[in-house]
């Protein structure tokens, strides 16, 4: 009877996409990345416990724990940034970092002692004991990233705002601020490009234009509005318009795009959507 019950339970777990999680080897790349920062860390790993992640050789949840004096947190941060970890703004921890291949590191202070937890999650789901998502969603610009992105942001913002002016739209001032050269937090997107991990700029805003808007003449105005130094790639199809303005700024390719789409529903209601999008091709590392 017990064997049958266990068999039934296993069948139900498998049907639900679950298998039994088992201890497994710590991925060598994760161990190496952590030991480069914390030589005395202790490690553990287990399989994911999901049928879709059945390969224990690669689909695992791994962790590392370490302790150090509280005075060593600043040195840990500097070493992590130099090694390519991205600092995060958080109220939960004294230090929070993300790394390539979905790695996280968090430091908790207790008096003069700091407790460090690092994780590598290669599962299709978030393990219940994993470091919480909400502590790793606000990237913090490092000095190196600020130097690069404050060179890229102003001309990109200005091109986006100019597209808005031509279309008769005031773009969101919080998303496209004119009183600073530093990109707002909403523009900062974590990225990985091969071995390079860091941040790139990305922004997207959408609004509606009057139903009377005729797209082709606005399209021509948008094309003509692309400023000197930018190359332009336009496309017009009926009442739909795409205009891509591209430039390499401080060595980084960026694209500012406008999109117009006029449609009439079967009920006879006409809508005109206007989008402005910003995309940066490169991933700027933290160090």
C-alpha cells in the first residue's frame, strides 16, 4: 500500500511538472566567481525539482555562504564591481549585486559582522528560499557606467523629444527629463552580451493622436526632423509609419524610433497610436 501511495504521489508530481529535488554538484563557474570574492565561502546545490529542468548537470539552484567583518563590505563591493557584478539599489540589504547567468549576492549586517549569501538560479522557477526579486530590480550606476551613459543619454533623449515635438506630443517629463544628463532609473536595463554583463539604455512610451491625423505627412515630417549626425531608416505602409534614427555615441550604437499606427475598427472607431522607443545595442559593464 505504501509503495502504491508513493507511486501515485510521484505520478501526481510528475503530472504537475514536479520531481524530487536532490543534492548535486555546484557549477564550477559559479564556485569560481564566488571564490574570487570570498575565498572561505561554503557551497551547496540541488536540482530544481521541476520536470522541465531534469538535467542535474546544468539546471540547478546553487548557493554560497560566507561571513566577513562589516568593515570589509566596501572592499567586497569594489572587488565585485571590478569582476563584473552589477550593484543594485535596495533598502533590504547593506549590499546587493546581480551577476551574469542569473547570479545574485546579498550582504546583511549585524553589528560588526557581515553575512554574505550568493546564489545561482538555473531553474525555470524561483526557489522559495531564494533571495527575493524585489531587492534586485533597481540597478545602481557605477562610476564607469555613469561616465559612459551620461554621454549617451542627452543626445538620445533630445532626439526622442524632437520626435514628440514633430508629432505634437509632450513626452513624459519623468521619462525624458531635460534637467539632467543622467538617465532616469526607468532607462536602466540589466543585460548580458556573451561574457559581458551590465546595463544598457532602453525606453518606450506610447500615446494617442487625434483621430483626424493623416499619417503620411506626419511621417515625412518625422523623417525630415532627424537631426544631423543621425542616419535615418524610414518605412511607410498606408497609415503606418516607422522611422529609425541611428547613431554611434561614445562608441555605442543607439537607435531612437518613432512608430505611428492609424486603425479603424469594425465599429467605425478610429485610433492613432504614436510610440517613441529607444534601444542601445551594447551592454556597458560595471567596472
